[in-house]
């Protein structure tokens, strides 16, 4: 489900869904939709405050053109700084247990150009909405080889908590989007 926090206001109905997911021990992942005009360290700090009731969660940085500007160099620097902020919290065992980038080849190239820096250090949640759960049709991009593709977003499904169309895959996930 989506727990929107962009305006800083917790949605009561969605909060009940979050409580239900916690109660039923549903794995929760947190998507960070970057605010390119914001300080990425502050964005991650605020996120940690808002998810403090959770055990450390997997976090996904959404790399889609709609969240970034036209300057690919500035986009790369923003992503680099956001990753550094998340890793800092991971070292302290706070908020996050695992870091991934959520993107597809087209969005990656539009946002950052031919950048291949994170393929060995950050896993990929590959966005390939083809209704096929297999990763067999993956073509490497961004430096990610098949062994670094952690998940494949392969279909649009309603999530367990039934609050919104989660648009994710069938891994028993519930999502929070910040």
C-alpha cells in the first residue's frame, strides 16, 4: 500500500493499513520518490523519523524521469548523496536493512545517462511490467549484472492491505512511498 508522506501528514486510513501489516508481520518496503530540490540527507532523516515504529526496512530509491530534472550530472550527484545518507543509517542499524534502486533501463538512461557506478554495490529492483516473473529477459544496464537484480516488478497487483493498487510484484510485500 502507499503511505504518502510528501506533505508530512499521515493518512489515518493508510495508517490503519500500516498497523494491520505490522500486526500480520507483512514485509514492508519503503520507496523514496526523490525530491530533487530538497537536501537528500534531510529527506532520509525525515523518512527515518516517520518510519520509526517499524523494524529496519528495505528501502528503494525510485529513479524515474518524472522525479528528476534535465541535468544528468546533478541527478547523479543527488542519487550519490541519497545513497550515502541511507548507507549512513544502515551502518548504525537504523531504519534500513537493505538498499535498492527501483528503475528500468529507459528511466535510468534518461535520468543519469550512461552511468554505471552502482551496479556492484547497490541492488536493482528492475521495473519490467511484462507479466513474467522470470528475470530471463533482463538485459544489463547501469552496471547491474543479473546477480544484482534483487527483484523484478512484473505485474500490477492489489497488495495484501487492500488500500491502493500497489503496482508491485507477488513477493508478499506492502509498500510505503515517501
